[in-house]
């Protein structure tokens, strides 16, 4: 794991939910939380938050309070300073990204236009 600070932060609620996700995978040490962005969505870039067992030489690994996180280096610049939260309200549950690098975000919060 990388000893540098993870460019993404997680609220306690997000950490709790992501730990529960990893527990469903048997806490396998090869399973990590992947955070990133990819092209698409209504504003150019879409957030990625998933479980992953593959790590490449283009990825950085982090330990965030015991949570294994992997972020590819291309995504890192778009995610620097992002806070990921998890909430459950009125039967709606999900993760939200509070990204200081987003110039605009879509209404559902899954895609954004990066600041140039």
C-alpha cells in the first residue's frame, strides 16, 4: 500500500458502507475499492466506485483507515480533494462525490465537467 495520503477522502458513513461491501467478498486481500473517472455521462466524465481485484502499474494503492483503495493515475488529477459520502434517506441510498475539481455536475451527481 502507498504510504502517501489518498487524494480522495471518505466520510465515516462511506467507510462503513464500503467495509460492508468488502465483507461480502469475504474480506479477500485481493479485493479493493476502485475509485476513478471515465469518459461519459452528460457532463464529460463519470465517477467510478467499484470493487476490483486487478491492479496495474498505472494504479496507486492506498490504505484509508484499513480500507484498501486503488486509483489510476489519470483519474487522480480529477479526483484530488474529493469527499465521498454515503447516505440513506427516504428509501434512497447511494454515494455522492463532492469534487472541488468539478466546474459543473449533472443533476444525479454521477458525471461532471472538470475545471480547465
